[in-house]
C-alpha cells in the first residue's frame, strides 16, 4: 500500500509524464534515417515512452476522481 501511495503523489505523476516524454523523444530521435538503430527497436522505445506518458495521464485523472474535494 505504501508503494501505491508513492505512485499517487503529484511529483511521481509529473515525473512519469516527463520521463515518458524524454523516452519517446529518444525513440523518435533513433527512428531517423541516419540512425544505425533497428527501426523496430526505436519504435518500441518510442511507444514505451508514449505508454508511460498516457499512464501518468490516467493516474492523474484517477487521483482527481478519488480525491476528496
């Protein structure tokens, strides 16, 4: 339960959003034509970043519904 409380804090949610944005930006950078990285790997990295960002949005919405006004 202590881990759940940690994940539902504002700082953690913002950290997930920023971390996801950084990861997806790295994936997008690796997807360029001149990159030596496998395109499937770069897409996986980019989609993982998107998933982390969207998870933070979902958690933010859930915390808004669960919080007492």
